[in-house]
């Protein structure tokens, strides 16, 4: 559940960033991109752990 919310947060961040595209600096875009990469990496890890736990609980 948290992984999905993290991915939705990334989508929201990108949407807001594009809404303010004319006012965000290069450093701002760099920050947003790095933040999104970190959150996507975390979400993928969370989904893998959740899948392993689900498989383990079904045995």
C-alpha cells in the first residue's frame, strides 16, 4: 500500500512540476528528478518485500 502511495506521490510531484515549468530552475528540476528516482527505487523494493511476505504467508 505504501509503495503505491509513493508512486502516486511521484506522479503528483511531476504534475505539479510541469504546472510550474516556467518557474522551476535547473537545480529544482535536478532535485525533483533525484527525489523521484529515490522514491521509485524505494517503492520497487517495498513491492518486492510485500510480494515475498505474501508468498511466505501462503505456505
